[in-house]
């Protein structure tokens, strides 16, 4: 492995720099890119696509946004600390980034490794190609099986799918509320109406919702420097990308309260991995509307990760939230984007990889492949946190309620930018015999390097869930936090209320 410690160039010195592109999409000052130094490790997140560079850019942009907001809020320096209002230095280590992008694989709960992917979440051969299913959640598994009219025996599922066209499976399963996506080449996805809708949008959508007065941010100490200290974040997200974003805001000092509907439990290990620094409460939004409105009235940020339109029906769209809580930052995340024919569809990282051509680009020997991490989820999560931090900085300068919006499919398009077209896996049905085809690299036991030994990038702590081993956050800047203030707790066991009198 080659390790290289070097400054990150500005957008002017390397127009194709992914960090520069991410920072530009966030509306950041290009001169601040000089504050970023990277430690490049050639063995981290190996892939045909520029996964390592993209992951580095997402984390670097997030750390720079944190350092920028921290510089605005930094109080007088303590003895032995350097004073000054300048943005502090950011350091992005590929090894730390790689470890964090596979944090679910590093997690141990009392020595037990979690199970990330269920047996029916995988690629399957169809009559004319491949389809990718997602059935980690019990309700999605039940809908998939009902749509296919078969038992949960993998051999029975394989037999049914082998006799049906991939596009037909995609539509049939979706109509039943399940999750299945036909494998597409990059060219086939580029010709799809959803790809066209995504391509018309920037990597990070940003906007101002009203003319609320400028945000007044109280000074914070620098030991450690917590740019989001005293800010209250309502976390209405699930799975990976949204929780990674709010986990990052919690690291930076925010009081993050995650709300989940009582009848829709999260996968326990997934919740543990992404729950550091947060509290977790249950709230039925329609029935508990008064409680939600009390929480909203004191919230600074609302992060949503449900399908576009799902929360709008409850009056929880960006404009409606800003109307009731002027000055709020609303961060919205989706799989396919808030526009186009697939805007209302459910989706996950693995499905977006299959649909957009990533799985073809990473495939070989007539079989689809996967990225070395759930890089769309993790990368989009860090970009979402960065967008929130930059929105808070802009509010302090210009005022206005703000919205930011990201989509896994748009991050996928960015990852694929400038790559050579790749042919689909061939029709060698012997090589592509039914089986756990290219089981996700996020599954236990996947033989993928995360940048060498990660021992110095892991930590352990006691919690109500047991002894935890976990990956540290890769977001690093001078005087910044090294770890979360609290470990995760059991899902839904905290009260649905804010901590009293945070430092605001």
C-alpha cells in the first residue's frame, strides 16, 4: 500500500477534483480547499470506479463545512490554543474513510458480528438478465414473496425468477410494495427517464425558503470545537444514508432526536451502527401531532429520509415546516430523487447500484458486481451533513429558512461521471448459475480491503446494548471532536422531548 500525505488542490489547480466538485455543489468558497490535506492510501476501497476518491471528497467536504462553521462560532482561545477566526485545518485519511464506509462490518456487540443482508437480498438470474432484490425488512420480504407467489426457499425464488423477464419482475414487485430492480448497463440507465430527471439536478440541491432573520449562533469553546453545539436536530430518517448524516451532526455537538413510527422497527444492528451520539424515540406522527409540533417549535434542523411526498401528505414538506418554524433547515434525502417517474419509489443503495449501471461496471465473468462498500449511502450521508452545516453558515450570514436535497441516484451519477462505458455481463449461464450472485460486499465475510489494518480507527465502549466495537468518524479537523459523546441505546427507548437547556 502506498501512503501519501498531500494538500488537496483548489478547483483551479485540478478542475476534475472530486473534492472541489463536492465543495462547489455545497456553495463553498473555493479558497477554503487549501485548508484540506489528504492522506492517500492506494489499497483503500478498491474498485474500478473512483470509489476511494469519491468517498474522500464526501468526507473532506463534510469536515471542511464543519471547520468553516466552527471558525464562525469559536470563542476566545484557551491557554495553549491558537486564537484566530480562520478556518481550521482539515485532514482526510483514506484509511479512516474506508473504515467508516464499512462501519457496519466493524461493529461488534459483545463480540458478536451483525448480519447485514438477508438471504433474499441479492442478485438473481432472470429469463433475460438479472434482477436485484432487497428483503432485509420483514414487510419488504413478505411483499416480495407475495408478488412472486412463492415460498421463502431461495431455490424456489430462483426458479420463479429464472422464468420471468427482469423488467416484468421489477414492475410486478414494485406494484406489490416490494423491492426489485432490473440490472442495467450505464448506457441503458442513461436512456431511462429517471436518469434524465436526475441528471438535470445538481449533486446537492440548495435553496432559500423565506426571509427569516439571520441565525444568531452562540460562541462555543474549542476544547473540543463542536460546530453544531446547542443545535437541535429532528431525525426522521432510516436505514443508512440519513442516519449517517445525523450521526455526524451528533458527533459535532448537535442534540439529535431520532423519531420512528412504533409499528416499523429498525434493524437492531443497523440502528446500533448509526445511532452513536443520538437519542431514539417512538412517535406516531398522525396521532402524536401535538408532540411533534412541540418538538418542531424548538428544532433548528429537520432531516427526512422517507420517500418524496410521504411526509408532505402530513404537512411535513420543506415549505410547510418553514412556515411553522421560520429559520429551520430542512434536509431531504431519497433514493431516486424528488422528481421523475421513479420519484415515489422506495430504494436502497444496492438497488441504485443495480439500476444505474454501477453493478455492471464492477461485474466480471458474466456476473454483476458491487462496490466495496455501501458507498452511495455513506457518501450521500456525509454530503447531507455537509449541506446542513453550510446552510447553517449561510443562515448566519444571510438569514432565511433553508432546504437541502440529495439523492442516492444523483450520487451514483457523480460516481459514474467520466468513466468508460462497460458492457453488460455476458450470457454464460454456466458461470451465472443460480446462487448468491455477487453477494453484497457489505455482507459478513466479504473479502474486501478497507485500507489495511483498521485497529487504530476503531474504538470500544460500554453501552446499554453491551460492549461495542465500532469505527470512529473520519471527519477530522484541528481541535475537532475525536468521538461521540454517548453510545447508541436501544431503539425507541428515549422520551420524545429535547434535552433541557442545551448550550445555544
